[in-house]
């Protein structure tokens, strides 16, 4: 079911200089030892092997004079990380095209307000809206109708999230630079935020929790939630409304898609005040609208299809691996499920589990599409070190470690949205009740972004306070640096204060 990418024995995951040179101690430019893997279309059978003809060589070095590379030559270097990233599976999402398609919708909302929001909602969701805002009685009714087990689970999820996020709140700090001169680092919450909660293939009350709790913990006063309306009621899914009620959020809008992002960002006179920051996951249209609004308001991230990578060795239970791959594939046909392992026996056992479990799961068609898509694969590597390099290059939204000494392995990982350590910490736990946040960077963005947290909703502002003596003491340095940068008025702004 999973496409296999076999990196065992390839130059892709080790320095070329580790190859054994032929007789004479030299590697010729055409040597097979110098042919690392590159991106390729898998041949029949869905496998990419290290020696496959389908894998074209990458030019990783220019041979010196004579066309020869010595085994110790500086020209021999590891395959570039960029090349490895291109080899690994990833969903193909064209946000740029979606952005251009969404631009007229966003501009219409900016120019015409509520009528444009209603028109887009009718066109895309098939719902004719009256008021954009959900009435308070609908929130109360949804909370009252919530099944007891779901209410209990949501309250537990909220309590655990509050516990974890409460530890993230930063305290202000004063640094005494010199006598009479201090810099105070303040952390000030954003005044007003818009939290987007998707409602397409499934309803996500957990996303309400994950967005609202860190915002509230940060001290945000104005919180507005937007979620798509259901065709039968014209309101967001009742479990989403109930989650908002349990969290004490009463400003909720029955608006989804790019028009919701535009509504939150630009505001709608008389119905919705503009926000300063928008957070929350969504489909490609939501992502496109966020891109268009970036700069007008703050944006948490451009979320893509969800993804899981599992780094596993021969000690992993194939049942656990299989059900975790399926659980992520359940989200979306474009969801990515990637297994990274040095055990071919584990891959075979996982495939056997998938063969029976996918057919039996409720959303089997969706899961099957995701698992057989180009974004999912089983990647075979030589050892755990190679597996860690693959995991860091992939930079998964969710990374599970199912190996011996899982905690030690997890601490070696550099790039991941969240890391789930050991067999008893599945991603599903983090989705709901671990206390962690499940709004995480996707598409390799975990190399440079963090998941949603209290810090997302805080701005660092410095207070600089010097007295006369402290400024006088440093005035000469300020003037010297101002002159060096040819900005004499900067220096004058200090020296004039001490002119006779």
C-alpha cells in the first residue's frame, strides 16, 4: 500500500568519502560510488531502490583536473539536504494558484463587507446567512445538548491544556545595564484575535480548545471564533458551539473559508470588529486567504495537509505503527503518513496490518487514498542515524519515536512540530488530551516555525529607561557610532541634551 523509498546503502545519507575507493585509492568521476539518489518517479511495483535506474545521479561535485576525485578530496561531500527533501514524499499543494483564485473573494469582503461574506457563503457552502454572528441562545443550547461523555472529555481536555499552557506564560524582566540604566522586557497580549476552526470533512471541537486556551492564558481580551455553517442549520457544528460555550467564548461567527479570514482581518461594519492576529488550521483556501491578509494582520502559519512520520526500529509493534498511520490518513485524502525504519521486516508486518485495517475502518476510501498517495511512503534506511537525518529533513508536523531508548532518540531530533515519545504516546493523545497543542507547522515548516502556544499571542516590548548620568556616561559611544553610520543627527539627539 505504501510506496517504498529504499535509501539503504545509498550515498544519500552518508558522506561520499565513506565509500570504499577502487584499487589505487581513487574514485573516478563516473564511479557508482558517486551516484547519490535524486528525485524520481517510482518504477512499477512502487519501489525506489538505491541502485534503481529510475534514480538519476545528482552532480554533487566538480572533479578536479584529470577527471578524478581522490577518496579524501574536499569535493566529496554529503548529499545536500535540499536533495534529500526533494526525494522524500510530500503533498503537492499549489497555494499560489489558490491565492489568485481567492483574491477576488477577499477583495470583495474588504470593499463590500457583510453582503460579500454572505454571497461567498452561499456560493461555497450553500448556506444563506442572516446574521453572521451566532446568537447566544444557540451556544447555550449546544452546550446543554452535549452528550455527557463528550462534555466530560472536553472538560478534561481543557483542564490539561490549561495546565500545560499555564507554564508557558512569560514574566516581565528588568535588566540593570548600568547604574541608572535599565531595559525591561514586557510581554503584552495581542488585543484581539480571530480563531479559525475548520468544519469540512469533520467537526473539530478540539481545535477550539487548542486555539482558545493559549489565547486566554496569554491574557487576550477579545476572542472571536469563526467556523463554517452546516447546511441544515446555518450554524457551525453544535459540538464546536458547545466547546466555545464551555470555554466562555460568546463571539462566534457562522462563516468559513477564505471569506471568514477576510471578515476577521478587515472587519465587517456593524457585525465584526477587525482582529490583530488570526490563528487556526484550514484548507488551501483558508491558507490562501491568510497569505493575502498577512501584513494587514498577524498570521500564525500557512497550514497544509496534516502529516505524521514514525521513526521506528525492529522493536516497534506493527499494530501500533499501522493504526497510527491510519489515524492521520483519516483526516484528509491528502494527509501524509510516512514510516522511517531500518527494519524491512517491520515494513512487511505493517503492510500486512494495513491490508486488513484500512478496509475495516469507517473512512476507508479516504484513508486508502491518503496512504497510496505520493505524500505517503515507507522509507528504508541503514540505521537509526540515517533515520534521524531523514526525519530532520522531512520535519514532520507530528513525529512518533517507536524505537528502543525512545526518549534518548527523541532528544536528538531537531526538526518536528511535536514529538511523541514511545509506544504509549500516540499522536491521537496529542490531538485531544495530552495537554500539548495540536496546531502545528506542516509541509516542512517545522524547520523554522513552532506550534501554537501562549507565546503566539504575546508581543515582546522593551522599556528603555536611562537617567541623565547613565546617558552622559554612554553619550560618546552613541555619537561615535552615529558618525560611523553617517547619521550625525542621531548623535546630536544625545549631545544636544548636554550642551551648555
